[in-house]
C-alpha cells in the first residue's frame, strides 16, 4: 500500500505521477453546472469529497483512470504500488486550492445484453451492428467500490441513480447492485504480475496439445474414411480440424462446403480458408450472431464471407 512507502519511495511515486499519470487521468469537479458524466462499461475511477480551502465549500469529484495505463507501478525492483493509490495520494495536484476529505475507487459494469427479435428489422446484421455500438453506454447494473466512507458511498450511489433516471427515463430500470470490496478491484489486472519478466520462473510450462495419432497421414480424408475419430479438446490439438477445412478448400474434388460458425476468433484460419474456397466452389455458412460477447467478431467475418461470395445465413 502507498501509505507504507518510505519518503524516498513516495518521491519516486510523485515523479511517476507527474511524468506518467498527470496527463492521462481525467478529473471532473461535480457541481450544479457540471453533472455526473456518462460512464462506459467497465469504467474504473476514483470518487472524492473535496473542500475549497478558501470558501470551505464541500463538493465532489470524479477522476477517470484510462484502461491502458499499467495498474501495477514498479517503483523499485519487486516493489509494486497500485496506480489508483498514487493518483489518490496526489489529488490535491489535480484540484488546486482544495483539501481532499475522502476518496474511494469504484468500477461500473453496464448492461451488455442485446435484446433483438427477428421481426424487428429486415436487415438483422445491420441492427446488430448498431446495437453493438451502443453496448458500452448501457445502463449501469453493478457498482463495485473499495475503501471510502459509507457517506461517500451513499453520495456516489445517489449520483449514479440520478444520472441513470435522467438518461434512461424512457426505459425500465432494472436496478443497480452495489458491492463493497476489501481488496483491489478488477482482479484480472493481476495478469500484469503473472506476465512480468521477473516472474517467469514461477509460471507453469506452456501446455502443448497432442496430435491425434490417426492424423499423421497427409490426407486427412483417408484417415476419416478408415474410422470415426473423436478429438478431446484442449488436450488434443485443434490443428487437424483446421487442416481438414484448408484441404477441402484447396481440393479440386470438393463441390461445396457447409459449416456452422458459433464463436470465431479475430484471426481465424478456418474463416480464411472458407473465404479462399468461396471463389472456387459453393460455400454456405450459418453464423450465430448472438454468441455473447463474440457478436462483433462474428459479424465482421460474416460480412467478409459475403464479400467473398459465400452464402451466409444468420442464426439468432
């Protein structure tokens, strides 16, 4: 924790704040003329109660932390401090002539559900594309907080609910659940430490899936003709499946390929093989657009397949 640092380490933290964080954080002073700003999905920020040193007026402030900054700041070899703790310790440099009375870190999760029925539009893909652009601005359904007083938490909740009521007044509110944490928020950022170069020796060796022994032949179709084969993923490699599609796409004896795609990666070799095959043979693909949180990737590849000449049917 920042409060356990010695003077020399705090000086390093101050230097890091001025050189790396000061220009990136977004401070907002909230008052009658500056209301609560919109918060995108998974926004991580600080909420503070501040007092004007001259007028003694108490107000509130929001400090947004960008998602691309390093969460763990290495001040010395092996000594890591959370970025939000460094920002919190230097809030008076963001709000000059103000005293910081209270502060808490928080994170919001927005409703990412896309509710679309088939009869809403003739162009389902276009409707899905428009809905995806609005996903990050959905209604806040979860609030996670760390530290801070109960009074500050109540003020933050009231501010968020007031903002939501105003922003979604034409919609039915589903409610917002609040959770107070005694540990750091967004534990996924611990991957920064897992992937740190100094800790490589602590990691388990990478797992390499085995190639099924019946797929040692060059011609995969001959292997399948001999007997049915079952692949047990992830322990057995997915490579034979990719090789099978690529071989079928390049084989002049292939008349057509029909496939269902549910979750497609950003660099899918299967889709690339289908795109290549579509210029030579009939390719029909059923793409599931409602594969949750993979809709955007699936939509991208579906359009690429259509441009290549494949027949694409959208599953809902």
